[in-house]
């Protein structure tokens, strides 16, 4: 077994880690410091336990699914002796890059920030466990040329299975804060595609007639994420579409997306795609 640097798991742990993908059966490891950049997906298989998240206490029992971005925010973990869990965590940004901007994940993440627990049927539990195990079993295959694409595909399957059960919960549950006016208006603006040219928090604050500080604090409080993270979520699919169009030069793309210089555009790509725009184009070309 391999562990993250500086982290010593309990001797009873079946904790596995490879890069930004983690799997474990130990409930008390879910809020480890090393998981701060991940999104946690945990299923309670037996017994019961509890934790505090966003200053609220949550109780979980058999067949409960817990989905928490940045799980190091979870506190006061407690579990009965008979509690059994399985969980899988992956880098949050990696997961987000697998999804289109208009996906259910944006509204769903807002809802889960309010209530991270979803009740599952036995059939749904088994389906998600199968997803977890496929990811666990392929975590060590980093020698494969398309390792990240493989893990991305398996992660996407897991996320869509979770969206399916979560959408059923949201069909009957209502959260007034989730539909707060300021959040809805921001998402409406972003869904229009305006982030192609406008990516500053101050622009959206001005459009919504609030201060940048107020907009930032409100979005963070309601969703648990930053305004910039949502701007980027809507911008990346636009960026990828342009890069996939070989008729457009990098200079043309930079101009269309209102970047002041090609070098700034290149830095933006490298930050959000983990590679330069030229390398990204090479990566999506068919292999001979």
C-alpha cells in the first residue's frame, strides 16, 4: 500500500492512494489533511456514524451516500463499532474537468453543500460500489498511455450515477437558500456564455449591482465554492471547443476570448488544462 507523504493511517486501514485518487474503508480517514483538494464519495454499508460539516451535525446509517467537496472541512467524526464504509476521493478540479459547464453538477454541488447525504436503495448502493471498485482497481495503472483519460471516463460514470440518485432527491426536497436570487442570477449570466470574454469577479458584481466582496462572500456561503471557480467551470468548455477547432490559431482564440496577450492566454490554459494550448491540441489529435 502507498500513502501520501506525511500521513500515517491506522493499522486496520485498507487505504490505497495513487496520485490524486484515493480509496479506503476507514471512516476516520475522510478528513485527512491530504484530502483537502478532493471530492469525497462515501457509502455507509453497516452501522451508523456522524460528522459535522458547515457547522451542522449529520447522522449517517446504512445505505447513505455522502458527497463532500474538500472533506477536510468535516469535523467531530464519530462511528459505532459496527460501522462499515467504503469511500473514493479524487482531485476536485480533475472531476470538474470531466463535465460540461451546463451539467447538473453545478446546481447539484450547491444542493450538496447544504445537505451532503443522499439515501440509496440496495440496487443503487451496489451500482456505486461497482463504480468505486472499478476506479480502485485501475488506480495503479499509471503506466498506461491514456491513464488520465481512463480514470476520467470511470469517474464520469460514477458521477452520472450519483447525479441520477441526487436528482431524485432534489425532485422532492427544496432548499430556499439554494435558489437564492444572487446565486441564480450569477448562474444565469454564466450560462449565457458571457465568460468567453468576461472572467473578472468585478464584472459580474457590477452586472448584479452588488460589490465584489458581497458577491464573493454570498456565493462562498451558499455554494461552498468561489465565484472564480464557477466562472472557470463555464469558460473551460468554450476554451476546449476553440482549441479543438484547427482552423483557429492561438492568436485568434486569444482575441476571441478577450485575453490581452497570447502569453496570458497560454498561462490560463496551462493553469486550467494542466498543459499548454499547443500541447493540448497535440493530445487530442488522433494517434497514428
